C-alpha cells in the first residue's frame, strides 16, 4: 500500500510540474491537478496538506531527479583523470541544458508565492545538491592529483575558485546565446583547471 501511495504521490507531482511548465497556464489550481488525474479534488489532500506543500514537494522531487541522473553514476576508477573529468562535464552540460525547466520554475508566480519557510527549505535543498555536486567534483579532482595530473590544493579559497570556475564554464556553455563547440570548450576548461591546480 505504501508503494502504491508513493507512486500516486509521484504521479501527482509530475502533473503539478507539467502544469507549472505550461507557458499558457498562469496559475495552478487543485481542480486542474484533480481533473488531469481524474480524481476528486479532496483526494489530493490525502497526499498533501495544501497546494503550497504540493508545489514545494514537486520542486524537491524535480531537484532530486536531476541530482540522481548526475550523481548516482559512480566515478569510474579505470579511466584517466582527463577522460573522467570530460565525461562528468559533458553529462553536467547535457543535464543543465535538458533541465532548464528548474530554473524557469523558480521564477513562476506560484513558486514566488510560496510561504517563506517553503522557499527556505527549497533553497536549502538546492544548496545540498550543490554540495553533492562539489563533493563529486572533488572526488574527480582528487583522482587527478593521485594520477599526478593536478597538483594538490591546500588553500580553501583556491578550491572555491576552482568550483566557481567549473560552474561558470557550465553556465557559459549552456547559455542559449553562445554557440560554442562543446568538446573544444571543455578541453580548454580542462587545461585551465590544470593551471589553476598548480
């Protein structure tokens, strides 16, 4: 029964996200969600105590799906540093491009209208995801140090600079106004990373 409840809850969250992502829909109502699911509006309250909770949970769910696709793939031990780093970056760029919806949703009026506590919780969830991304990146960078490709970085400020450099590279690559060759750009990023890691 619990699995069925979780499955129904996920279905509801998918519908909420679908409605929020629809550019023609100004706002989300419980009636919209219930209609799409062919259920009574009151049934939604069996899964969520309010519309705000439903929207917030749908956003957490989306964040978790994005993270799962990127972070659940283990760092391969057999590959050299450069191949591992470039694979990780390509996957990150692909996910960022494919999931711009998350960024768009943070500006949606329904999300903007969430209570402050829900927004804080969402910000904390996004921050946790960024920390997980940085931890994975550090694992890859440690691999580069172990292979002698990168020099060890003892300075925390330099480490933060490296994280910002890589994040900036991903944002630049996924900017729709830039039409760069992804592989060539990532190769340059990798070379720049080696210089920063001295």
